[in-house]
């Protein structure tokens, strides 16, 4: 694509921002072009919720996938503004009292 046919970055940012809450659309935006990749990632990775449950295969998979993706591309961590990790296991021990 020649530069004269390229959308201004401000317009690309506005287009992506219109879909900030639509995960499916953000995934598609990341595939459009390099100019869409950064703003789409910024919204896609803004808030991360990880439920940790040793008995749940899906939660372990999501945790590992997030770890692998951020290990392969540490720049993604700069997009994270909110990280929530919850313990969803039903049989966890109560917290121990400090010994002081």
C-alpha cells in the first residue's frame, strides 16, 4: 500500500477505540495491518483476569498461554493496566497467621 492510500494513524486509533470492548473485533484489528496492531493490542491487553484453579484445565491453560505470550513478546506487558488474579480453587488452606 502506498503512503498516499494509508489512513492517518489518528483515524486508525479512533476506529480501534470504537471497538475497545469487543474482544472479537480487536482480534481482527490486530490482523489488519501494522498500523492497527499497536492500538488493538493496547485495548485487548488493557485488563487481564486470571483465575487460578489447580483442578481446572481451562484456567491452567489460560494462565500458561498468558505467560507464554508475554515471555515471547514482553512488550505486551506494557499494555496491561489492570491485572486481577483470583484463587478459584475450592480446597485451599486458610491463610496462616504470622508468627510475630
